[in-house]
C-alpha cells in the first residue's frame, strides 16, 4: 500500500540517499532539496521515460532546451510581471507569513463560516472568498482576526494584516551594472521558452500542424510557504509539452492529451484509483485558459495536483507575435511593440496566416518522484513474523536495476567473479548495476528491497564450481532473487542478458 504519512517517505529518502535538504550543514535553505545517489537515478529514469514516450515514440514532436535566464520582455508580454502573484498575509503576533488560500484551507469549519459571513460570500466557495478578500484587503484583515483564523505554526488565533499580492519571480541582473536595463528573471516556467522559439523550430523542421515541442528543465518560484517536502519548492523541474493545433480542433486535442497523460502515469506505476481528473470551473481558470483539467494524486498529505493539461487558446503565440492586428487573435493580449517575429502558421492550402491554439500538458518532475515513492512504498509482514519495507517501483524506473552480491567477501575467487559479472552487465546499458560487497546476504537483500532494486544476483560457491556435493555441474550459474516475490531462480550467466532485457524493457 502507498505510504501512510509523508514522514515515512522523508525518513526513507534521507536514510537511503534519495533526497537531502538543500544546504543542510548550514541549517538548510527552505524550499530547496538535493537529490542523492539514488534520487538522481530515479529522477533521471522518470525524465527519460517521459522523453521516450513523448519525443522518440511520436512523429509529431520536437525537443527543446531553452535558457533559464529570461528576457524581461518575455515575461512582460506573457503577463507574468502583472499576474504571477499569490495572495499573502502576515500574523503580527508570530511574525509568520502565510499564503492566504493555503491558510484558509487549513481552518476549522466554524472559523471559515464566520469569515464567509463577514465577507458576504456564499459558504463553500473558497475561491470566491479569496477574491473578495483581495478586493477589500483592509476589511479582510480585520475579518480574519475577528473570526479567529488560526496560525498553523501555533494553532492559536492570529492578529492578521490586510492580505496583499506577492510576485513569485526571482529577479537577477545581466552584466556588471544592476539597473532596470539589465533586469532579467529566472524563468518561472519552461513554457515561455517554447513559445518564443516557435518560429525557430517551425522554420528548421518544416512541421505541419498539429505538432508539439517538448521540454524538461528547471523553473524557479519564490513560494511564500514551501511545504510538504518536495511537493512545493522554490527550485523545481518541469516536463512540459506545448502542442500546437488549428483553432476548432483544440477541444478534441485537449481531451486526447488528458487521456494520454492519465494512461502514461498509470504505466509508470501509479494506480488509477489514486489519480483523479479535476476539471477546473470557470472561476478558477487562469486568464489565458479556455479549459484546464488537473490530474490530482492522493499524496500522503492529501489530494493535490500532479499535472495540469490546459487549453491555452492563441494567447501565448498571440502575446509574443508581431503583426497582431493582422492575425485575427481571439485571446485578450497586450499590444506587442517589441517582437521581431511573426509567430503564426501559414495554411499550405489557402495561404492564410493564423495563430495556432496550444494544448499544454505540464507535469512536475519532483511531484512525479514523490508520487512514485508514495505509491511504491510498501510495508510487509513476512511469514517468520519479521517486517520488511520494499519500494515496489516499476523495474524500469528503479534507481539500481541489479545488485550483484558475492556470497562471502573473503574469497577472492567469488568476489572477482562478481566484479567481472557486474562489469559485463553494466556494459549492456540497462541502467545502474551495483556491486554490493557487505558480506551479509540477508542484510543486502533487505537494503535493496528498501531502495527498490528489482533483481539481486548472488555469486556463490556453486558459481565457481565448488558445490557442496563435489560436482561442477552448477559452474557459471548464479541465483537471481525477485524483489517483490522474494523467489529465487538459478540461471547460467549466459542467460542473464536475455532475462534482464525482457524484464527491464518497456
């Protein structure tokens, strides 16, 4: 069964080298995490699976790796400078700062009820409540204090300031002079790099609609209250597709990508009952979206977004293109006075230029890792009454594919054979193969169960032709143990390549 608490996963990740707190030796930097030896393998395997599925296995997709440093005008015309902000409020007593919508979600029903009545909003509509509070911040601050809104840090009523918006983009300066002319941003999403490169990709590949551009990369958001381990952080990684379609075909492709992304997450090992599609109501849609479906996952801390699939219409290319007035853009966009490129598509049959609509499946890599760890975490009671923890990851995603273990570590014939076998298997290109030299086979099995290694190969006396019965009939054979069933079979070393390729292929 999936992990019952986030604490279980955090402890496992630290103990086994999946994930560490960023800058831990200096007290940690909130909202940052470092992926350890096993974490980086799991993360890379997830990204490679996504890239294989969406780029290599499709004939309508191109890849891109755009710059992290972003020109200010890109984020001005995209609307980020004006709208990429979260509502924030402070408790004057504790000096703690909270994101308003998250704070309200954690309140008891009676407290929220008083706040709904004070702000004259229909009870149950949290989105409308936040909007009303941001439109009347002075009134809202007093209403929160009077309603007894609790500070999550102390579980005591707070004395709350008027809420205000906080822009989450990280600013930096390009060059030696820090002035307005050199201002740039660390990108808050990978999408804008795709949109501003639309013409470059189209001209260099001669693609026909529909087609997509895929990108995996880092993004940065100065979150007010990072929380829930790697779920909400300030530096994170995204797997995004911008899929360009003809207007009028957008609703079909939006439905297509929702189903495709649900299917892929299930293939990665997430159970369908833990994946919940949520269609955003009109009042929750982003300003650019015609429709958005979030794929929610039942994380240990609750039902939260894993991926969003948005119909962004022609807003993005329409915002960044020149000649806007000639292209029949349907979305409301800022008048662009700086762009040097026409980000549009010329119909090969009619010769008419138009701005494509775009469907955006956008997933968080870190959230994907957290979901995989949660789903795979299993605590089992063994027939002998002992308990084991096992990560039942898909074998293809496991950080270590095979552990090669010598039965004893004080016999050079066995250890050298194991090392040669490890090198031979590593050369197959199946992923990481680990030589495990602990001298205690039982502890080695348990350790590899806990980190999700699907197969453990043991080199023993039989392997080197020194069987107890005095024969050499088992020379060059090894035992192969299955992580999930704990069953062991004996194979000749010449059979290992075929066995492992079959078990580890997608």
